[in-house]
């Protein structure tokens, strides 16, 4: 079973863009900083721009910048911009269309899954890119030593 890394890669992208302000960041530079392929970076930046989280300036001197201040950019907005599916995938038996073959425990399982997803999204709602940047600065190794 594989899990998407789009959300965490986007947090790294957005952090790099925020730290480079006011300079624009190219997809090539972001790829070098994050270790992701430039095509992946461009696809993610496109999703983030569509959600209103980043802006792109085309051309030789172009690049990406934040559309919002880090303190206004919620992690939930990032998650919802780049992730396609539910946090917890439900087997077909839990879908309303397959109610005939359902197990008596399915409604309880579904409630537990929805409750967990709601808590996760609420936690992301409470955090911003500024929180990520602040925690990053607190845990960065002291280079002066």
C-alpha cells in the first residue's frame, strides 16, 4: 500500500518559497531544494495556484511566490489543494450503494473513520505555514557553533 507524498512535498515547496521571499523560486530551484522532479514540482505548483495559494510569474525571470502570507496559509488549504482522495479509504462494502452486502459493524466503522478524518482536518485547520517555518527554525541545527 502506498501513500501520497504530495502534501508533505508541498509543505517543503511552500516553506522554500516563503524563505526566499521576495525572490521568486523556479521549479528547477525548488526541485533541487526538495529532491522532487521539476515536472512534479510544476504539477504541484499548478494545483497550489488553482487553489489560490501560490502565484506564478512566467518568463525568464519568473517563478513562484506565495499568494498569502504564511500566517494566513492554513495547512488544511494545502492538503485539500493537492490530495485527491479521502484520508481513509473505505472498502466498497461501506459505500451506500452496497448496503445489501454490508456487515452490521460497517456503520460504526464508518463513523470512526469520519471522526478521525474530521479531527485530522481540524488539526490542519489550526496550523499555518508560519507554524511550520517557526518549528523549522526552532529545530534547525546551530550553524554558528
